[in-house]
C-alpha cells in the first residue's frame, strides 16, 4: 500500500468500509425475506427491484459521466446510501411483515439506482490516481478488499444477530456509509472542468456516440461479454444460495453465513496470487474456466463443507480473470472516453444479472437448484475454454508477450 497514491488509499478505505456495511445489510435482507416468505420467487423479485430501475438509469447515464466531477459525485452517493439503509428500520420496528418487505423493496430500488453510477465513476477514476503499471494489482486489491469485507460481514453479522436486534445491523450499515463519505472526502480535486450545458440534443448525441465508440473496440467487447457471462451466473446464485444451504442441504443460519464468506476469502487469496503469477491472456482465461467449474461442482456437491470448498475455489480463481480483464479495458480504452465506455461496459454486465435472476427463479423451466448451478457453470466454461485453447495454441502460458 505504501507505493500507492494518497487518492488511491482514500478510495480504497471508502470502498472497504462501505462494502462491509453493504454486505452486512445484504445478509440480513436475504435472510429476513426468505424467512418471511420461504420462497425463491420472492428472493428473485427483490433482486429484480434492485436491477431493473438501475438498468434504465445505466442506459441513459453514460453521456453524463464524462462531464462530472467524479470524486464529488462518489461522496454524495455515499451520503444517500447512508440514508437509504435506515429505511428498513421502519418495517422492522413496527414488526410488520408487509412493512419490512416494502422497506426492503425501497432500499433495493434506491441502491440499484446508485450502484451503476458509483461503479462506473470509481472504475474510470482508477487510472487517474494510479500508475499504468499498477492498474492490474490495484484492481485486484480493490476487488480482494471488497471480497474480504464480504467474508467478514457474514461472520460479524451472525454474531450480532445472536446478541442484538435486526435494526442494529441497519444502523451499523448506515453509520459505515457515513465513514466512507469522510474517507472519500480525502481525495483531492482531480479535475477543474465544469459540467457541460445539457440539452436533449446534446444528451442524445453523446449517448449515441458512446455506444458507437464502444463497438469500435472488438477486444473490449469480447472482455465485456465474457464478464457478462460471469454476472449472469452471479445473478442466478443470488437467488439460489440461501435455498441451497437452508433447504437443499438442510443447513443452519451460521452455515449459510460461512458459505457466503467462503467465496470472499478465496477472492482475497486470489488477489495475493495475482501478484505472484505472470500476467497473460492464458492465466486470465484459466481463471474464467476455473470459476465456471466452481459453479458446476455445486451441481454434484452433497455436503455443506463441500459447498464451502466450491465457493472457496471459485473465489481463488476468478480474480485471475476479473482483475486482468479490468486492467486491460482501462489500458485499451481512450482515457478521455473511459468513464463513458465503462458505463456501457457496466450496462452489458448488469443487464445479464437480472437475466440470471429470472432464469434461477423461474418456475416454468422446471430446473432444480442443482441443475441450475450446472447450467450457469457451463455458460461460463464453454467460452472460457474456447479462448483458453486459442491462447494455448498462440503462446506459451508463462510467456509475458502481449496478445490481444
């Protein structure tokens, strides 16, 4: 961390604190809803409330993101999130099932609208506060920290649930977003340009140009589509994880908390692994295939410890793909268009998550929980194997020669 800039350290601290708060709130949200309804369809509906409004905003926000002061918008978003996490307190304190579900829906909608803007700006800010040669490791460090917080949050939340009421978790999450705001305020002003004068014609012209520019970079499009296949699987897993542990494997709350934390622990180990292996297309695609295998293994797992190990393995290999593909995108995309292009990239990725949610929660497909895990694992493995074999034929896996 000593070699990174003060701005990166501030961004890293803000991400770390807010991710812990968000993960803690997310654990309670999922458990409460499933225990209130006992339905994976309700789980899917809650996540759709999160994703569908965010996709609309994601689709129309791209033109704006090249013309805002990134660090200022990031801080303001954390303040809004702080307030949003107080909303479920109302239903919980009133001991109303309907009120709790309604509060969760409002919270999810609010978070869904804010997340695409935050993620796009944070992603495009990174090349401005890091050296070019640091990007792969910086992306890995941010991803690993986020996953580590996702590991710590379930354990801490489980302990808190044993000794404290649910409203305390939401109060804690809200407080942590306030701390994140103050951490991000340590990022000094990075740009002095003023916002453009917005008109309908200017907005339409900028949005059309952004999408046209994106398709002019086939390599970036390929990386985005591969990342989207991962997000499809993640969306499905959001619906399936609680039923897999609680119903299919008859697990307890704490066993689900460990399952939720196994992937982040593996991810943190994977970010350490990134620093020790060659950065190459071969290792990148190997990480993608390995991550798909971790989903496929949940098709056959018969014990809760086995499910934990599947998640741990997936967490260890996915960073090999995620961090390297993100760094390649940041390097290949023109700096002056990066915020806009990253918004389009994120739109593709986020659009596939609701598809995964619908796929996993649909009653019409007549797929069991295990069968669904098998399908989503295959969706990742097949394209990953294609490009892995292609790269193996082009270059030795430990040759650092750049390939596109």
